[in-house]
């Protein structure tokens, strides 16, 4: 976006710029990143414009983490029982791989349909 003189753009180009900015604004790697950006915008709006930012994003992760009882890292492991080997599901039998006939119209036999050309 650097080097673009917005005041010199005609209306259709300006709409393209706004569309790009809206799309770029919605790209997040994680919910935490989206929440961090939203919090920084909220602070900017509060401090610079003396208004509340209307489009806050919140995952509620902080409120869930603070309500965990007992807190993570407790030392009481008396309620943990080892895995019961007798109750485990039976081991599934081996399924041999599908044989492929590269010269056939149906190289995978009746397992799959013929490939599209």
C-alpha cells in the first residue's frame, strides 16, 4: 500500500483499496492474535478519539482459564488411575493395500471408479 496517493484515485480504485484493507484486516493466525489486535484498537480509540471501539473481538479465553478449579499444576494426583489394559479395544486386523494395475481402465479394480480424463 505504500506509494498510493489515495486523493488521486477514482472511486472504483478506492473501492478496491477499501476491499483489500477489509480482507487484510480479517486475516489472523489465531484467535489470540485477533483478540490482541482488537484490544490494541480499543486502546487507540479510547486514547486518541475518546470513543469506544465498536467492533471488539473476544474469545473469552481469559475468563475460562481463570475459572479452572483446581488450578493447573496442583500436586494432588491421587485421583489419577493407570490405563486398564483389559478394557482396551481389540487390535484391528491388517488390511492389505489395494493392488494397482496401471495398464487397466480401472487401475484400482472395483475399489474406486475409473479416473477422469
